[in-house]
């Protein structure tokens, strides 16, 4: 296990820690009226962590078997054309999520409404966590990159599982630290949370647009090269 592996993993985990599910919703839960119940928010964060960890295990240990089962299907020209169309579609969809359009259409505000309109029970928060995680699966590029690094690093199963677990914990670490600060120093932390919420409302739509654009570009570029369109 080298620093050359740990540093990229840590960077990707910190990028993942700024998503809707791992940071935005926790901030809104911390800003909700009434007393902050740390146990319930930890249930939410725990659900997010377990979901990502399970997806990572599935990808890391099931991906190679799936590739063997598919054989050369991913090199089939029809599949590659479908990948190209998907990539172009994601890239086109990204333009719906520029900052101005996102604010007009509600965008990320719909997630804020979900986070602050429930009954705040542990079961409801766990369900919200699963909903947010499922919604982000299509755009979890940093996580996919991290799993790719782990599976190609030649690590043993125990080390891979340990690093994957550590990655998932780092993903929710900023939210946990905000929760601890909110509990310990509410008067000092609440203005910071309000400013963070304002920044989220102004910029989150653009961030999602960039993620979709990058994902679409990478998919389309890979398919185009494998189809020989640039030869």
C-alpha cells in the first residue's frame, strides 16, 4: 500500500463528501427547526455509508465476474453505439443544470424540501438516505474512479475492503464534523451553516451539470474511439 494510492483515494473521497447525499442534506437537517437529534442524523449518515460500501464491494468483487460473463459484449458495435448515444444524451442533459435554470426550476431545492418536510424519525431519515444515494448512482464518478484504483492496485481482499470502508467513512466525515460542531457550539456554527446553505442554493445546479457533462463526454469519447470514428 503506497502513498501514491492513498492520496488519490483521499482526494476522491473528499470530492464525494460534497455531494447532495453526503453534505447538502445533512446541512439542511442541521438547519431544520427544533432540537438537533444527533442519533437520527447519524442513522442517515450510516445508511449512506453502508449503501456506498455495499455498492463498492459489488463493483470490486463482482465486476470482474460480470466482465467474464459478458465476454466481448462490450466490444459489440451495437453496444458501443448505445454507449455513444448515452454519453451524448448525458452531455446534452447537463445543460439543464446550469445555475440559472436550476434556480428557476427548483433544482436542488426539491431535495431541501424533502430533507426538511419529513417527520425526522430514524426510519424516515434512513429512507431519505437511500433515496439520495440511489439518485446519485448515475453520477458517482469519483467513487467509480476510486473503486477502479482499488481493483487494479493488486491489493489483497482484506486490504481492499479496509480501504473501501475507510473511503466511505471519509465521505461522511465533513458532515459528522459539522454535526459535532453544531452540537457543541450552536451559536457559532449556525451562521456558518446558513452561509453554506446559501452557497449550495446558488451553485449546486451548476455542479451537477458539470458532473453530467464530464460523465457524458468520457462515455461518448470512449465509444467513439473504440468505434474508430476518429481514424
